[in-house]
């Protein structure tokens, strides 16, 4: 002991160096055969083996450090060492030859075996925090007196202590109903050590041996002897280090008396404390920590009363309801503060032996189903989900009511390429399953819901003209009975069941306008929520004296706070028969109220499906306008008719609007819904314990989302697909741990908001680990700081700077006047104009002009107005009639040439008057139809769009009927005159549009659909009506048919194409209709002309103009009119797509970005309203 004490520093340093050397050099061969790092256990065993080999070789020094054996080179003043008597100094030189004896003695001593076991326990497992095991050791050791001296003549000081355990092992065994004998039951009992998120399950005997390999087996053996014997009989055990143990049972107390060193006694105390904590009986999940009571010494020793000052200790967890493995046990007791083996990934669950996991599932076999390995009991299913280092993560699926679970109930992604043989070589961890509580329709939910105070939808909203009328009860008439003969097969006699089945598959958004947050719930839960609120109204209204129902009369669900809890309440016969009001003939019962509310919700759903299917332009309506119905309007029976309402969402809320529209979810507005869906655990961090307010988040339960994905989505896909057009991206773990780690005043929290994106984004998203959904869990959709992609009012999401909802200005349409002073901008909305005082527009507020030659061309433009504005009084002499509105945040004025007039002069006159009346126009678009010039170089087809763009010395438009015709020239007419080029800012926008790598293959389609939804005559005519004939096939216009042209030999063969393409180049303009194919081809060959039309030459010099033409013919004699409407639609769609990319502030500066006069929403049209602010736009980067 003196030698070891004297050289303790060198021994420790040598041990460290030896481990590092062996790990870097001697272990390299092992590492080359496996990719896994050698564990410390293997390093220690290898080190020990090498020492055993060198024991008989005098040439090898002790622990590989020659300095320890050479006193001349390593002088130490032994007399100065603390704790060593000066008269006990040894002669180093004399004792050095005896070092092999010391070595043999040490290596064969039980103390050395204890040292290795302690090293493994301290260095290998993950140390628990707080470390109650170490606290117990320190408390016991400090209770003994110490001389602080080490002597070679005197052994280590020994003590005696009685450890008093307030534990009755027999009572525990009987309470648990073990089938084995009590002694075997205690040794084999399953214990849980660790925490709720990282734990280990072993038998009592296994854990004692794992953690205390030197003493654990001997202690449990003695405990078994005591339990086998009758109470009061003492049993003795002597440990290899000569520590003596005496144990017996007195009444309901288990006593162990230990005689030995302080460290030996402390180790026994640690084990007994762990054992007693595991074998406590509790009725729910519990966490235990010990507080040993150290009494003053008695005559021959000390007393340690391990009577626990026990409390339920709950760690700061973020998971909604802990881990899925909790459901493997009825009332698990987890011992905290003791070590468990390290694992690569934290918060993964319970490490458990494979046979124990299978046994808890009531099976002993591993099954294979559809090439997937599973462990299946009668009501449980264990699914391997992923590998994590040397561990295999499993997920538990179970049937809550104990009924059989099918193999087909597995919806969790299964790990690939897993063999049965691999199960024997890996660690098994059963982990992570969040759970939420569902309060929609629950008896203890908040029903003091206030009116939303929202206005009716403005013009152009989907529900603008919808009204809901309540049904009327049919009274009077003779009573009658219905028999089977009176009921055809297609009429159901099952009462509410088919109705509830239907509505259960529908969804409702409960939107709290006050808290700016919402919850997606299923139809039955929403129906019960409406019912309970309506009953609350009955209890407090002026007719409450006649109300008969008492709250306690309602039968509640056996399993409350689940997504399906509303069904048994709504179907309970006792509930349905409960009387609300007495009647002369029939009483008014709960069943009648349910039917009434059902029919209202049914009508709302059908209305929404109807308007969505009838008007395709609704697909483009602004996401910021959330339309729905006031919750209280539905529950107050006297309100009839019921009008829709509309709320304005800030940018974070736009992220989930497409999803709710895709599933036709009904929105019900209110204020003060309380917590509809919230985590089941109370240990969630402060930010996510409830759905955060003012974040425009939408919470949804996993059970409801699975119903959505069952229709057309894909939970197994990566990323998951919610609907046909929407995928679910997870920037953060769905059920993860918050970075705040439970600190109450933590400033930084994780962002658990899930992101919804179009399915076409699938290929540019980073690939994440497949997310698994847990039964009963819930997720939050919204804006995520880690993924700064945001939905605009229309179109695809774009990357932008994170902007909180509080930083965004309110929408003037639905901002309510506070009644205090004047804001400078009227905030109350007038029903006639949809705009408040001070919001009127004048002529200088319009920056974009559009001129069309034909009414059918102007109709296509007006159909794409996001909003329509009221007319203005124009200056004298202006005969034009203007259509005023907004397109993509720009105020637009559009006009048509006088009926029957066409050509350059009429176009010039129309634009001249427009510019005089609207002096702040920055750009004018000449939009309409034209004749295309197809060639081998330019695959122009009917319906394509041609846009004027400068080419070489030509400005984008040439006037082909104005020029010189020289007698000696073979080129015919030579164009003369100079036309103005389009403005540079619009050409940079065109460059941006052309160079966008992420643009849709059909960029005009959504706008074309918006037109054709209201005007079917503008639809695509079909390829069969687009024959392209050769130039040789020409005839007089008077001919109604040409047999030669019908011949297939005169048709040009082309690859099929059904969507319009956009072409940029020269447009030829003149005051005549081009039908001469030879002259057409001549100009096309010389100038590469793409299109012929009749107005552009008259307007190009009137200001900054751009010509956009939809191709309706090929400028030949094969004239027909069936393509004119579709060509008008494609040209108008291009203008809208282009204006989307034009910045207001830098280019069309009629109003500054964010000005109240930009797109001021007067008389909105069915297309999407624009945003009142111009966001900073970053185009898709293809990530």
C-alpha cells in the first residue's frame, strides 16, 4: 500500500500513456478489420493481457515505465509525502529487486480486480447527471473518521456500519404476482435505470454485475439467501477483500451490516440504494433519488438509514409524452443518478435485451412480413426503424384497447437490409414517441369563445355570395311508421353513424383571431365542439329557465383527449336522448341539435367544394385571405342566415393555406379557443408547452394528418407527401429536444415549425432522415427560421429574410378602426367600395398601361385583374373607356381601340389619350393577337406568345409597309424610319424571366386557367385544329375549302406539344392583314421576323412600350378564328407573369413600396389580391 501511495502519480500517468500507446499502435490491427472504434473495455483487457504476458519477464518494467524501477534516475523524498510516517521510509535500492513479487501480489489481489471494475464503471458508461451514486459514496465515506496516514506496517482502517433499508422484499414479490420463487423473482426482476429519454432495462442481477462486477454478484446471492429463509435469520458473506456482510429481515426492514474499508462499505451502500429504489411500488411513471440518513455511531460502528426522503423527480424534458417504450410497462419506475452504457445518439429511448423486449410484447419469436423483420405480440408491434452506431432503434406500435394489432398497422418506415443474424450482434433501443392531448370537443375544453369580430369577405372572395340558412323543423301532420317496405336500399336506417363517418373524414380549422393561431381538427371533434358551445349558450341565455340538460347527465369518452374521442360521445344512446327543451308533441333533444349542426357544417363543406370546382381562378386567390365562418354564428340557433367571414394572415400564415384549401377544410373563427391541441406532458419547455400565440401557427394531430395522407399522400415518402401537390419538409426533428434544455429563462429555443412546400420542390430540398410519425402526437406548421423560404400571396415559395409577423403591416381591407384619433389612413372598411376613407386613387397612381385592339383581347386582361378599381373622371377630349385594376401589386389602366377600328393610327390615338389622362405611366403593353411566322429555326405554333425584343440594329418592331422600293433593288421594299426600343428596365426583367432555371415548364398555365374558368371559350382548342401547311398551299380567301390543303402532303410534320412557348424577337407591323406567304417568308428570311400584326408601329414612338402577341394564325391564307380567344389568353397571361417580376419602387414608381395606394383593393376581382408590401425577393437557387 505504501509503495502504491508513494508512486501513485507515476502509476496514473503510466496507465494513461500505456492506454494511449496501445490504442494508437497495438490496436491498429484490430481497427483495420472493423470500422468501429475499439471500446475502452477492449483496451483495458488488451492492456491486462499484455501485462500478464510480461509478468514472468524481468526485462519488462512495471506498467511499461522504467522510471518507476530506477530510483537513481527518479528520486522522491518519501519522508515528505503526506500521510506517510517518516520512520517508515523504505530503502528503495533494497526493495527494487522485490518488484516482481509486488507485481505478482498486486495482480493476484482482489483489490486489483476491484480497481479494474471501478475503472470500467467510471470510464465506460455515460455518467448520470445528477450523479446520485457518487453522492451516496461521498456521504458514507465522509461519515467515517480518517487519520490521513498510509503505513506499510498497518493495514487500511476498517469500520462497521449498519445499512437500514425500509424495504420489505416479500411484500414486493407478492404485490407483483411473480410466478417464480421470491429469491429468483428479485434477481430476475426487470429494472429501469437512466432517464425518460435514455434508459437501460436489465434484470436486477445483470445490472448489479454490470455496474459492480467485483461485489454485485456476491451481494445479490446473499440477498437471495435471506429472502429464502424465514425472517430474522442472519446470513453472512465474506468478500474477496475480506469485507464481511451480515444480512437479515426484521419486521418490514431489511438490514445489512458491513465490516470493511470505507470504500467497500460505500459500494455496498450504493448497490442497496439502487436495489431498493427499483423495487418500490408506484401507480404511475416515477423517478427516484436517494437521501440516506447517516446517524451518529453506535457502540461498535455506524448506522446509515437508507430511508429515502423520496420525491417524484421529473427531469426537464421536451418530448410531449416521453418515449414510446413507456407503453411497454404499466407503471415503470426509473432510477436516476446511476450510470448506463454510452450510446452514439442521445434521447433515443430504452436500451433493452432482445429477448426481454420480445417477452414484454408477449412473444419469443422474430417474424418476417413483406420482407420486413418485426417483433409482434397480440396487441403490440415492434418495428426496427434505423441504425445508430452499434445500436438498432425500434419503435413501438400498440393497440390501446388491447385488441389484436395487424401487421398492416405498421406505418413506420422500416430499416433496409436487416437480417435476423444481425439482431444477435447489436444493441437494441426502443425509442421516441411524442403524444398530445386533443381538446376539440372535450368536456374540459374552453367554451367561453367570443365572436371573431371579422368582416364579411370583400368582393372577389370565394365565399362572397354564399349564405347558409338553417333547416326548419317540420311540425304537424299525422304520425306514421316506416317499415322495411318503405325504405329503399339506397336509404340508410342507421341514424347518425353514416353521417358521422362522413364528417369524420372532413377537417375544420379552428382559428383564434385574437391569438393568431389555429388548429386543424377532424369533423366529428369539431361537431362536438360546436355542440358543447351551443349547450353553453343555452345555459346562459334568456331562456335558460326552460333548459333541461345538466352537465353531469352527459356520458363522456373512456379515453378523452384523443382525435377519436368525440365519436363515442356523439353516438352514446343516453346522450342522444337527453332532453334540452320540452315540447308539446316531441321534446327537443341532443340528437336534434346534433342533426341541426351537422346539416349546417355539411352545407358549408358542399359550398366550399362547389366554389372551388366551379371557379378555377380560386386556385390563384391570395393566400393572405383566410375565408370561413364565425364559430358562434353556427352555435347560436337564432342567427339565420349565416354569413361568411374573412381574416387577413401575415406571411407566416400563408405557409399552410394551400394545404387547408387542398383538403377543403372549413375555417371557423373565434377568439379565446384556449388550448385545442397541446403536449400531453407538463415538462415541455416554456415556449412549446402550448401553441405559441401571434405566430400564425397551425397545429394538427398526427392521427388526423394520417387520414389526409391516406387519401393521396405518402407518409413513407421522403419528404412526406401530404396531398397531391404539397410535401412536408422537416427542418428540425418532428419530436425533438429544445435547445433551451428546460431552462425557464432560456433565450434560445428550437424551432419545431414544419414546412409545407409544393411537390415540385422535392428535387431541390436537402435529403433528411425519414421522419416517423407517432400515434397521438401533434405537429406545428408555419414559418421556420432554419428554412427561410416563404409563401407569397400567389406562386411558389421564395427564399427571403426572416420577418416576424409583428414586423408586417396590417392589410387595410381588414384592419379595424381602434376608435382613437385618426391614423392618416382610413382603417374601417366601407361596404360599397371595399376601401376606407383616404384610400381613393387618382390618375397619377397608375404606372402600367395596356392597349388592346379587340374586345376579346381586353377581356382576357380584365379577367386577370387581381382587383378592380372604380372609374375616374377623365380630362375633356379623352374618349377612351378605361378598365382600372391591379395586377401583381401594380395599378393598371387598360383600354381598347374603338369598335371596328384597327391599325397604327387608331392605336396611336388610344395610347395618346391614355398617356394624357394618366401622366405617370412608366410602361405600356400592346397586348393581343398576331400572325406567327413558323420556320425550321422558329417552332412557332398557334397559341404561342411572341414578345418584341431588339435584334441587331432593329428596335424590336419594324414597319414593313413603310420604306423605299428602289427600281434596281432585288430586295423589294426596304423599311425606313426609326422606332423606339422598349425600356431597359423591362428588358432586364425579361432577362431574369428567361434565365430562371427553376421556372415552371408551363409558366402561363395557372393564369390561363384563371381566364378559362370564367370564360370557357378561351380554352385550348386542341392540336387537331393546328395544321401547318407549306407555303405552296395558298388560295383566295373567298374559297371556303381547299382540297389541296387538306392533303397530308402539304402538311408539315411536328412533334406534339400542348402548352404555349414564349418567343422573343422582331415583330413586323403594318396597316394590312398579312396573308401572302411568299412575302411573309421573304421578310422572315431577311429579318428573322417572328410575327405580323397591325398596331405596334403606331405606339412604339409614343413612349416606353412592349408588344406581346398571342399567335392565332400563321399569317397565311388559311385563316380561321377559333384560336383568337386562346391566343388572347396566352398573351394576357404572359403580361401578368412578367409584371410579377417587376419591382414597383425601382421601375414603376407611381407609388412607393408599401404605399397605401399600391393595389388599394377597390372592387376586387376573382383573381388573387396582391400584397400591400413589396417583399425582398430572392429567386429560387435550386437547393
